[in-house]
């Protein structure tokens, strides 16, 4: 079975509301306000274009600041600081290590891959900062290919690039819509909710 990981909020921490509370303490007065602002920042087409490699960092910074009336310097700090804030989630990383060991022993997992919506700026930061990414047999960052999940084209690209058999490919993502799209293409899918839940489902699948 090939196993495909999403990165943000699965293998690397991603807490956008908390990030905005820290970056804009004067503009964000409550956790609910932070959640609303997170949607306005990260759920907007501008950010999707940034994810997709179609918008450069300076442009997305200017657009966010203007559209939401936020301090330009703070938005710049936010955008350029995200790469170092994407830190490995210890429990999921431990699961990845177990999967790697089993793969090396010829048990369960036949290939490890990633499929992540990630701007080029952060993709390069992750590659430079985390040696364990070499455990993967390959993968795709959205910013490198000008496609983002849940566009079926990015799944098909991963599938063709690494000759993955859909029925023998299991995709793990924290967003239900992304998992649903994988299933529509014939992949198996796990909606990630916690490392413990993932461990249980991987064990039921015979991968752990």
C-alpha cells in the first residue's frame, strides 16, 4: 500500500487563528475574531493563488494588507514567518518513523509520498530544515506545479509521476474535501483528526 501524507496540520503544526492572535494583537480581540480573520486571510482566492504558485509573496502581502486594512509590516512579518512556524508534530512524526521502519523491512507500506498545498516559499523552507523529508519516495508541493487540492489534476499528477495504483494508495489529509476528492479518484482515504486516531486507522489497515 502506498501512503500519501498531507503536511499542514497532519505532519507539521498549522494553527492559523493562534498565529493571527500573536501577529495582530490590536486588531484581533478574541479567539472567534481570530478564526474569522484566518478565514479572510487563508481562505481567500489570493492565498489560494499563493499556494498555487501564481502569486508572489510581496503581492499577496500587499493585497492582504489593503483588503483587510492591516499594517503592511505586520502582514509581511506574518507571511515571511510562517515557514519557521511549520514545525513537526511529534506524535505524527513518530508514526512516520514507524512506517518507515516497516517499509524498510518490507512490511505494509510499499511507498511513502506527500501531497501538500504549500507555497514555494514554505516548501523550500521545509526541504532545507527537515532531513526526515528524505524518508519520502517523492511528493508534490502545490506551488511547484501550479495546482492545488482538491483539484483532481494534482492527485492525478502525483499518481502518474510515481506510477501509483489508485486502489493501493491511501491518502491522509486534515480536510474532508481533500480526502473525498481522493476517494472519487479511486484512492483510499483517512480524514486526519489526531495522531492517535490516525494510528488506530493505520493499524486497522494493516500498515502499523
